[in-house]
């Protein structure tokens, strides 16, 4: 066993040459001086292990942690108790702290990045967890408007390159008392958000954008949420997806109400931070590296957008909204490998009224592989469904829930209710037609065949072997005899 740790390209070539000369005579790749070009999208640290004891060399490239920037305002930054000024206020932890704990529990390999490292006017009690120090790096700026963040982000981001951006902005932009003034503030947020996405993509063309929705119930925030949905749809791409993370359903802003999520109408209390963190964690799952639930343990943000390793859909279970089962006739279940809104093919269709208040199970005959699967409500159906579940065998499939934004009359009965595991809630869309709810199973991973230079042959002198692979964290095995 010849373990060699590599940082960048700094390694001891003489030691490698000396160790491998001792293996035997010159057969194929004997007497190696091995050079591996790191094709990881994240280029901070690669660890390489070489094994010669059983006649083959195993190269394991472990991807660096998934870099996450939490970008926002005071809700992202958090604050201490301000006691140094003689005035004490309730500390706010920021959702970053419970989110970090969720990631630790999941075994995810992540790195929070940003130009800031503390809370506003002091730090809250960010205690150690499971023997680890809280990763304090972030980009949350207390009191800042979206347009100001957009203007300064190009400078801040020079110090890091995020793979995933969690954005929660807009709370400081709700200016104006008249309807026209409020509309203008929403448009300013929309334009600034477009600039933020462009800046992030300039640093990393494959960055994943998770665009958080402000949770406040009053105007102009409902209009702002609708504008952000439109903005996400306009800017999302297969290479750099923009996904909405709506924090508003079930949110209680009034600090005097039971179950409130805020300390002062705006800044989340611990319950609010936990709620935000759970929403973020659910949206992050498909992009985690090293997490117990992540397929292959590779950052999906870096993987090919290929469907081949997505599990086959074999069964669908659905529960109608009580008293509205007739609205499911002509509803379709569809699948796609292109995106949340494009190239969907029909998997199954409901042709009869299902049992009211009863689970209906549909067996999927075709076993094609899809990344995106969804329920499409028929015309006049309002999206009315209590629960829908997708299965591969007996395994219930999980991923990022997506769907048409909004709810009828602002009731809060949006698409998330159809996949919340609660049979008493239901999806009631904002319009009678075009409503859907779906599941993004996450990017799949295909291993690319490595290429070698020079080609295999007999050599009298030590050779430099360059091994190239487009797949991050791929394992490459080389035999001295050319056999598998």
C-alpha cells in the first residue's frame, strides 16, 4: 500500500519513481511516474491513493466539499444580544445554524462560503455540534436591500466560488404606501435578482440557484413572490437551474400569535429559523455530496444531467381532495429528463373518478427512467389533490418538490400540500387550469470512460501517464497485465 496525499500538483515525483521501479521489470505501465490531471469542477483539494499490492493501481478522486453561499440580509446574518450598546434584544440564530446541523446529521460534505463570518452586533450562541465547530462563513448583510447586494456582490465573490447559492432577499425592499410604489419596489427586486444570478454565473457557469421566497403575509410580498417565480422561470437553465424555495406557507409573522415564527414580525425566532432551515435542506438534498441519501456521494451540481441512474418509476399512489374526486378525471402523470416544464411524456392517465377519500394505486407499465415526474391537473381541476406519491418498487421516491405557484384566494393551499405526507391538507391552485405538482429526483451520474496518454505499450524508460476523466470522484483501476 503506497498512500500519497496530493495538494494541487505538489508531490514527490522521485519517491513515486523509486517505489514503482521496485515492482518488477517493464511490462505495460510498470515503472510509472503517474500524473493525474484533476478534472474535478471544484479544484481545492484532491486526495489520491495508489495501491500496488494486488497487481493493480486504484486511483480515488474525492470531490472537495460542496460550497454553499447563504446570500441575504439580516435574516441570513443573525445577531447577538446587542448588550455592548447597553440595549439588549433577542438574539436570532439565522437559519444557517439549524441548516448546518441538518447537514451534519446527514453526513453531507459541505463548506459554507462568504465574505462575512459573524452575526450583527455580536454572535448568538452558535454552539458546537457533534464535536464540530459551526461553519460561520456567509453573505448575509443586515439591513441591505436587494439592489445594494447586487451592486456589491461582484467584489465579495472574488474570494470564493459557490457551487450552490441560497438567496433570501427582499424584506428590506418593501417600500411605498401606494399600489404603484409597491409595484415599483417589486420590479426593482426583480431586476436586481437578475443581476445577482448573472454575477453568480459569471463566477461559476454551473452554479445552482435556490431562490428563497420572502415569508411576510402583507403587501407587496405576495406580488414579490409571484414576480420571483416568473424570474426563476425566465432564468433557469439545465446547466444552472434556478429553483424556487417558498418559505411563506404556514408562516406566522405576528409575534403575539400562538406558533409564531418571528421575534419582532420580521426576524425569525428559533422556530422560524428551524422552519427556514428545513425548507432549505429539502431543496438542497439533490445537490449534496457525501450525504447518506445522495446517490453516489457526488455533488449533483457537478454531475451530468443524465437520466440513466434515476430509479425506474413503477407505481403511483394518489389521494383525492375530499369531496372533489371528480376533478381528477383526465389528470395525467408525466415524466421528463429535460426540465420542470419541458418535454414531458404521459406515463399514466386517470380515466374514471377515483374513490373519494381513498388511496388509488396505479401500476406503471413502461419502465422508462425520468428525472422529473409530476401530476398534471386537468382543465377545471384546480390542482385538487390531497396527496400524490411516486414509487420505485416499494421505495417511495424523494427529491425536490416543484409546482405551479400560488393558491386560490391566497389560502396557502399550494402545491407543497400535495407532497407533505398529511392527508388532511390539499393542493388548491390559483387558477382552474394548468396546475401541476412534481418531483425532481435530482441529476444523475454517469461515469465517463477515462482516456490515457500515451497509449498502452512497452517502454524502456519511466513514462508520464496522463489519465483524464470528465467524471468527478471517479475510481480508475489500472492493471499491469491489461486485464480487468
